C-alpha cells in the first residue's frame, strides 16, 4: 500500500472521528439547555426506589393526629421491612389496628411493616398505616406532604402524598389512640372498610 493511500485513509478516519465527536457534543449540549430537567441518578431515596408506592394519600386534619396510606408493591426477590417513617409535618410511628383483650385498638406495629417479595401491602384506614402524631400545622385537602420511609437494611425512600377528606372507618386519630376505637366491632379479625 502506498503512503498516499495510507495518508488518505488516516485523514478519512480522522474526519469520521471528528464528525462523530461533533455529533455527540451537539447532542450533549442540547441536553444541558436551561429548560431541560436534570436526570438524577436513581437511588434508594427516589420514587423508583425499594418499593413502588401507589395511590399515596393523607387524611386531611386541622390538628392532633392523622395518617398516611398507600399500596406498597415489592418487585424485588427479598422481603422488605419498613422500620420507620418521617415527615416535616409531625413525628411519626408505624401503626396497626389489632385485637387486644377482645377489643379493636390502634397501636404501634411491632417489628415494622413487611412487604413480601413480589407482593404488596396496603396501608389503609382500619389497618396498617403511617401515623402522624401531634401535627405542627393543619393538613388541608389538596396539600402535598413529603414522607421518608426507613428500611431494615438502612436504605431510605421518599414519596409525596396528597391530602384528602375522609370520614370512613371511624378512626379518631386522637390522643389515647391505643384505646378501643368507637364503633369498632370486638369480633376477632374484624377490620372496618373505608367508605367509597
């Protein structure tokens, strides 16, 4: 092969490499325009984290206590245990409705909330829920409230929930929440259903 042919191939490859770099650079510049939203790297604290959180909501309340609810879906191969929750609006506890001495009571959920591998758990009025204690401010219908879940493995995940009015299941979410709930049946295994 002559040196002229080799030189032409080198120039052609150099031009091709330059054109490729310019094309990649132009695309990269287009993504960094001021109107484009940043693409954060996925972490355990994003909505696409440990669990899928479907239909999250909070019972609107002016003061005292209220609760947050959602359907938690675990797409992973291992069970996930929620050990705590936090919000700027109030201190929080993981709660359940359970039979105690023949009466339905609301109490802290010992051992956390477990979401089985490839399964789901529903946090709902009359069942497991994220209890918001001693509200620092009213939670009005339409407000968005931010939450952080803590998991047994040390990971965290944040999500937003919208507040809405709700009068079903007859929970009072008031001091003395470990006492029997008014209107609850004392029949073992009874769980009140939320209103439609």
